[in-house]
C-alpha cells in the first residue's frame, strides 16, 4: 500500500511540475514522510519512473484485452477509446517528458517505444492514429475533462480497466 501511494504521489507531481522539476525530497515532503523512508522503497527517481511505467503497462494490457473483444459495437469501441485516452492522461508526463525518460533510462524508453508500436500493431489504424493524436494534443496542452456526464462515463469504463 505504501509503494502504491508513493507511486501515485510521484506520478501526480511529475504530471503537474514536470519530471525534471521534482526531487525525491519533494515527493517525500508531499507525503509528509522522510526521504529515507521513501528511498527505502525506491532508491532513485529512475526506480519511481520504472514503477509508474509498470502501472501504465498494466493498464494498457487491460485496455487491449477489452479491445480484443470482437463483440464491441462502434459506440462501445468509441467509449473504450475515450476512456483509454483519459487513462493515458493520468500518465501524461511520459508523453511530455518522453525524451528525458529515454535519457535517464534507456530500458524504460525502449519499452515505451514498444508500447506505442504495440498499439499500432493491435489497433485498427484509424483508432491507433486517433489515440496517438490525442496523446500528442494532451502532451502539448493543459487538457481537462470538465463535463460531469463525461466523467461519469469514464468512471464506469475505468472500473473495468483499473480493477
């Protein structure tokens, strides 16, 4: 439970401030714990990024499992893609700080490249293109989901993806 809380806090701070602007000490301060307590679980920033990336990959796998269901109609597929895009928004620092992630951890960068290629291989071109464009827009703007009905819809799909 402590590790998940650390990863969630780090992800939130990386998203809000940028990967290069957040230190282990700032994450610990945000959680009101000592830096030593945090580094007991994650020795350096690269370990945090790797842990957050593993969460992202888990969500991606769940999304692809739902996508592979051949009985999805167009509306369901569209809703699934929107929900996936929202889930990716929670990991936007990967897309915003893509180059820095690669510079700091080549192995994570290769896996991130593989995740993007897998998306292109698995999804119809139209949907993969839509999602990649969405991620680009998300990385270059400060997108917010404000519609209450949209939030309710995303929450229902997220229950399937995040469980």
